[in-house]
C-alpha cells in the first residue's frame, strides 16, 4: 500500500520546485500558510489552498502542478487569502474575471428574449451592443469595466446619433444590473450618474419636409398651397398632410399618417426656440391608464364612453374600444372654431414587471416619432404625452417662495397647526408625536417659512 502524506497544522518544510517534480506517493504535501500539493493516482498533481471564507473552511483549487509553478501557486494563494481576509469570496472573484462583457451581453439578451413580442426589437437590441460597445469593451473582463469605459462608448455618438446612444445607454445599464445581481460585477453600475458627464442634447423635431410639400405641388398644382393657406390659415399644414397621406401612404395607414402630421403641427409649432410652453398638465383633458386598469376597463372586448365635465356639465367625451394589446379612441375635435373632424386611431399598451410581482400598465405615445411609455395621455389634435404637447406640471410654474410656502403648509397640517405661515409657530406638539420628530419638523417649517417670506418681500420690493 503506497505511503500517504496527510495535512497537518504544525511546522512543515517548504516545498521546492525539485521536490514537486520528484514526489510520486499519493497524498497531500504542505508548503505552509494553507497551500498544499495534492498528488493523486497516475502522477496527477494539483495545488490546493485551504483557508476560511465567511467563517467556513474551504478548499480552493489553484490549478494543475504541470501548468502552475510553485511560485505562481504561492502568489495565487496569497491573493486568495487577502480576498478572504477582506470579506470576499475568492471563488466568486475568479468566476467574475472569466466572464467578458460580450458574453454577459449575450446572456442578458437570451434571458430577455422570451419577454419581447417584437422580433425586430430583439434583433436591434443585441445589434446595437455588438456594433457600438463590443468593439471597445467586448473582450474585456466584466469586472474591469468602469464609468470611463462606458463613457468612451457613448461619447462619440451621443450628439450625432443621440437616439441610438440613449437606447445603448439603457441596454448597458440593463447588462450591468444583471451582472451585479448575478455576482459577476462587484461594483456599482457604471452607467448610473454618467449622464452628467455627457452634453445635454435638445431633441429637434422637424416640420413637414419641403420635399413632401413639393411633391404635393407637383400633383395638385402651385395654386393648391395658396388656396390651402387662404382657407385654413395657420392650419394649412394639416390639410396638406392629409393630402400627402392620400397620395403617398398605403391605404391602411392614411388616417394614421394624417394623425401624425397633425400631431407634428399642433404640438411642435413654428417657434421651436420656446422649449416647453406655458400650458400645464392641469389645463388639458387626460386619460390615465392606471384608472382604466383599476376599473377593469383594459380587458379586450369592452367598449365604453369617457367624459369630462365642468360645473356639472359635460364638456367633452370620447369612445374607447379595448382590443388585445391596444385601445381604439374615437372622438371629434376642432381647432379654433374650425370644422369638426372625426378621429379614430389606436393607442398601444405596454407592461413592465413590478419588483414585488404583478405588472404595471403603460400607454405608448401615438404622436409621430415619440412612442414613449407613459401613464397619462393629454388631449389635443390627438392624445399624446406631455412631452409632445410641451406641457409642464403646475408645480414647475410656481415661484420659489410659493413652493416653500406650500411645503411649510404641509408640515403645519402634519403638526395640526392652523393653516398659513402668517399664523406663526409654537402651537405645540401633537399628541403621540416623538419629541425628536417634532423638533425636526419645526426646523424644516421655520426654514421653509423664512424662504417664503424672503421671496415674497423681495417680490413686493420689485413692484414698488
């Protein structure tokens, strides 16, 4: 029976390269500090590191003795012991180093593929990563990629191909989120916060191109545009868009094309320098997908009316028909007292998974070139998102002191104090409220009140 060398914790003689090559007997040969040479049947030899990881003893393989020298085994053992001492898992770190960004992207794509209904989107998702990210970081180990590397991928195309760069940024964030959750990436997502390092790109929306108008003139004659401008005023583009749709668009998409032309005109009018307009979301009629879901109105096969009232009187109404994956809106509208126009077009629905289970429903904005995923659509020539209508929230139109006064009033409600900052403070602590909470709210209330009063006094000074 061959001799067997066993591991032991007492002093032991260091191994040498010559001894490693000459050992034949089966067993474990110690080198010190947890490093052992394991000799097996047929002369097979491998390196083993015995150490403690997260409070438990682990045996970690360091490779074959034919491929890994004694010096390399000692270096690996020191590195693994350091990782374990700092609270890490050497085995996990080793797996992280072996996974490249390119392989991680393919794994994420394979996992997401069954959740996508659009085959073209599935193809472009991976193609965007392969064309723009893989040439620069595809072969890199995933754990070595940082914010600077992601910036080097996005920066060259951020302004020239902004929409592509924006989608690529979302896909990179998805890949690194998956890698972090799967234990392949030990750092924070490098895409987070990178937007501050990239220039702001204002989305440019083009009006109806001159080539389209020129083709309409070639068909209808040069006097056609003059007649449209005389008859429809500033709304002549709508009429030309409908004519262009009738001539150039397929029969099934004529109405849809005309609706998009109307959206481009009404939403993005001539003065593009204004940015977002003065209208707020409260000035527009809206449909909310969350309310439709709560009331069970998104199930296919339903048809119902939706109304808006003011002072008890109905001022507007639409008809909604629910189909699989979309709803159909039917209504009439007119612009500045013009002729009534009938509209009927689809709004597509989308869903995303919730963190604690279930699904969240969304509208896809139907305005031309938008397709944003939103919860609320606002009525105009067509129902579109607030970005297309260039709407702001009412709070964004408030003066800074109004905002501070509103925040102070919310704190007063919580403290059961009389409304209005002019009523002062010191009305006492509500029953059941902790003293620390009361003192913190008082400090916040005083800060908001001072900011509001300073702003109001400054505004009154300007009026003198």
